[in-house]
């Protein structure tokens, strides 16, 4: 059942993301054409600032979601209801805190956004703030569907919403070039979508509208608040590591530089979102697994997850590094290309964070929040110190070099150590042996792929498509040859066969019924 739900969620997520990606490219092209790179920079800057305000949410959602896995697995409706009431009340408070914090920044906007010709900056900021606050009012409903492994419902509703929003925003930019109207459309549809999702959840799980028969037990409350305190520190650290890049670039280099970098970021984020459609849906299945299975079973599934994680992230890293600059040149012109060192550092960050995805999932779904609660703050201190120092010598590349070093100094060591010690009861050297082996294999595959695609020019969409096809096929063929005899590959292959036969059976049955 876990596999079925995961595959259904993954299929829905990938289909949704494909449509949204195509529309995003059209939207970004229209945005750059009619508003320009400065508006693009402002968009990225306000997104980063409001991500900082969202730290008020910090670890509440993750901690309560972790607490929901077991009652959902045991169908304990009263405990689910009590946790969801706590979740709802917490998010109402969070929405108020974020609103107050956001409004308190208004007097300082002129210092953060300097040397700009954009009008109505304060109004634009307030709309961004509304877009940040509104989803908190209904977010607990979305999370419950995900914990119940019914994320495909969330994905389906958001698909319709995103298609409608993006289409309207493109039309507004094309016909009016009005950025404020562009943002207001997004706000309106976001609020309507959140309400629709809440109504769907209430209909599917009517018991959530009832008052819990009993309050949460003291042990559960104690565990939640302990985890919240730990995750608050972790999320603050994570923001200071990953969310301050645009602010540093804007402060030391300029708003236009944020706009140019935002195209790289958009393409990398699209790739990460595609991958996350797979792993976010597996995440809740792993949570269900951790709540019900032995450590031996968890470790065996983790190894499968680890191989899939390496396969996908290394393939995307190779493809993006080879294709991103030719694509941007063909799409919007060579004026939007940054120094090659920036792309290299961005790809190293993309791979390093991505390759930890499997181990991080086990850590989070196992509820390991407290032991390394200060690690992200240490990482953040290293990152900010190095990034602010390096940006003055090496520009944008210096910002990302600081981020990469801080990642290698802290989470690269702490996360696997805690999981191998507390969950698997295994020596950490087993992790780093496989990690090193994967780097060796991935580097070799990159050079083979680079050589194989070097004769194909990137001066047309057809040649770029051909190069992209080879960037996916060549690593996949090599990995199949290397890993085909491993237990993890055999497990993946057996699931693929089951899915294929099930699909074929359904298709044959449908055809027979139609002919009959």
C-alpha cells in the first residue's frame, strides 16, 4: 500500500510539474520582456525577505507532522483530531506573528531596496506579505493529506490553481505590464485554493470537525515542544545558510545581479522541484515505515532510497552543468550568462545537498531533531562570515563558495552520524564509503557524458534537446550496468515490473470492457 500511494503521488506530482514548468518559462520570458531584470531582482529579494519572516513557523509543522505518523498508521482518530486542533491553532498564531513582523519591516524597505527606479515598492511588498500569510490559515489541512499519503489530491488541486494563475499572470503582463495586478491575481487564487483544499479535507475526514474526546497526553505534548525548540534552531540556521544569498548579492553587488542570478536559480529550482515530486511523496511513506517496521527493514529501504537519490541527483547535476548556459543563451541571450565558476559552485551545492536527501529523510521521519539543534546555527555563522568576506573578493561566486564550505564543515558530518548511530546502529564509515564510491562513479560518468555530447552544438532547440536526451540516457545506461547486480537495483526493478504488469492488466481489462 505504501508503494502504491507513493507511485500515485509521484505520477501526479511529475505530471503537474511538467505543465507548470512549461508555463513558467513562458511567464518568465514575458516577465523579462515587459518588466525587465530589475523587477526580477525585486521579486527574488522580497521572496528571500519573507522566507526569513516565515521562520516564525520554524519547526511547529514538522514536529506535529512527525507526531501524526503513528496515529494515522493506527487509525487513532481522537489523537489525530487533537493533534490537528493543535496544528490549526499554532498556524493561526504563526499567521499573526508573520503579519506583525512583516509590517514592522516597512519603515526599513528604503534601506534594503536602494538605487531602484521601481515605483510603489511598499505596496508590492505588502502584497508579497499577504501571499506569505494567507496560506498559513489552511496549511494544516494540506499536511494531513500528505501524512495520509494522499498528496496527489493536493497536487491535483494545486495543478489547476497553478495553471490558472500562471495563464492569467502571463495575460496581465502581456496586456498591461502591471506588476501589482500580476501579484494580486496570485494572492486571490492562492486564498481560494487554500479554502477549496480545506473543504475537500473536511469532506474526506469529517471527524476532524469534531471536538476531541480527550486532550493530548502530556508525553506527546512534551515531545512536540521539545522537537519544536530544536527545529526552530535548525530552520533559522537553514535560512541563514540558504535564504540570505539574494540579500547579500543585492547589498554588495546590486539588484540587477539578483535578477540575472534568479534565472539560474529558477532553472535549478525547477530541476529540484521535479526531483522533489519523487522524494517528497516517498518521504511520507518512509515516515509510515519508520513508525511500523524494524531497523533492519528501515535500513534495507534506505539503501534503495539512497541509490535512487544518487542516480537522479547525479544525472540532473551532469545535465544541468552541461546544458544550463547554452539554454539561457538560446532562451534570453548571452547577456544573462554569469561567470562559469558560479555555475560550478551552484552545481556542487545542488549535488551536495541533494545527495544527503535520503539520510535527511530518515533523520526527520525518525524524529531526530534535538541532538543537532545547534548545528545549523554553527553552519549559518560560518556561511555568513565566509560569504560576506568572499563576495568582496570574488563577487557572486564568493557568496556560493562560503555556502559550500559551511555545508561541508557541518551537516555533511552531523546528519549521517546521528542516523547511523541512533536509527541503524551501524558504523558511520559505511556511509562515507558509499558516499565516496558514488562521487567517484558520478565524476567518471560526467566526463564520459561531456565527451559524448561535445560534438553537438547548442545553437538550436533541437540540438539542445538532443544533448539533453543524451545527458539523461548515457548516465542511466552506465548506472544500469554498474548497479544491475545489487540488491537495491533488483528491488527497484521488481517494483517497476509489478507496476508495468498492473498497468498492462488495467489497460487490457479496459480494452476488453470497451469491446464487450
